[in-house]
C-alpha cells in the first residue's frame, strides 16, 4: 500500500497546479509519472471525454503525463494527481526528447513543444 502525505503539495484543497518536470502519482491508478504540459481545462474532444471511465470535471487543469516504466502518455485531470515527493527518476523513452536533465527531484523541461 502507498502512504500518502495529505499535507504534501498537490494534495486536496483547491485544484493543485503542477508544473512541467514535476513528478506525480495518479490517485486512482497509482502510476508514477512526470508532467510534460498543462491545459487550463480539458481540451480533448467530446468523444474521448465520454469514453473516459471517470469523467472528471473538464473545467480544471489537465496534464499530459509520461508514465514511468512504460511507453504510455496519459491525459489526467488535476483532481486525480498528487505530487510524488520521492525524487526518484522515472523511465520513459520520451524523457530525452522532452527534458534536458534531472535536478533536485524534478526534470528540466526543454524547448521541444508537446505535440498537442
């Protein structure tokens, strides 16, 4: 079982805002990842949104996330994410393409645009 610090940045309260390069954990599915980009609201089309199992509020920040130990990239609502204070790097094939390094538990985002 994963211990969650309810006082950690990104947990509860208003809608947390994560930054590119920040490590996160998905509350429901438990995967770790790194934020690549943020939309101020869900920009996915209605068909995609209707297929989403949880259908969180569209009017909150949504994040493009590289998922640790996979090739997956997800699009997750702010309410479903919590900061991951582990400081442990992730493993994803797009890291080298989108980030220039890893420092103090955060990835350093480069200028390569997210293809969104």
